């Protein structure tokens, strides 16, 4: 929204939406992971259970850890890769400039794409983390 009235924003010029896409690619999924995982943990503590078997198997499930910080870093890295793909595609198109309002619309679409591609993976991992409770055993 900061750029809503900006006349022109370039890929690497002042305003540099290329960097913005990369940072958003990391932050949006990472913060979502941290929030969703903690909310599901709270629900589990209150007795509400979620079954991982009811969720579709996402495309990144094999590399997504269930640990709090590990999951945030992996899902953030996946988002950064998607951001890099978007930046490379825009660079290939000649690094088009956007008006501020057009960039706001583009950024909303980009954020929706990130959520659509990565949210199933983070939900699956968050629910799976509850299915494998940590067992602490006392050593004699």
C-alpha cells in the first residue's frame, strides 16, 4: 500500500519491487507457519484434535520439518525460491515497471499464489507435529 500513489516502480530501480517480492516470499509463509503451528498447539492442549489423514498430501511434505524454527526457515526458503522465480520471470519480460496501484494488485495476486502453493504444506506439517508427540523418558 506504500506504493499506491507512486507513478512508476521498477524491478531494480528506486522502490525495487524485486527485493520486495523476495522478502515477501520469505516472510509471508514463515510468519504464517509460526502462527498456525502455535494456534494448532493451543487447540490440541484444549482437547481439539486434527487428523493428518484428512488433509491432502502437499508437494513439499517430504522436506518440511515439524519443528517451530526449522519449519519457519524451510517454508520461508521455499517462498523465497518462488519469489526468485517470479523475479526471474519479470526480468525475462524486461523488468516491467508498474504504476503504484497496478503493483498493489500484482502484490495481492503474488501473495495469494504464495499462500495457495505453500499453505497446504505448512498446514500438513503443523497437524503432523501434533500427531507425533514428543516422548520424554527418564534415564535411570
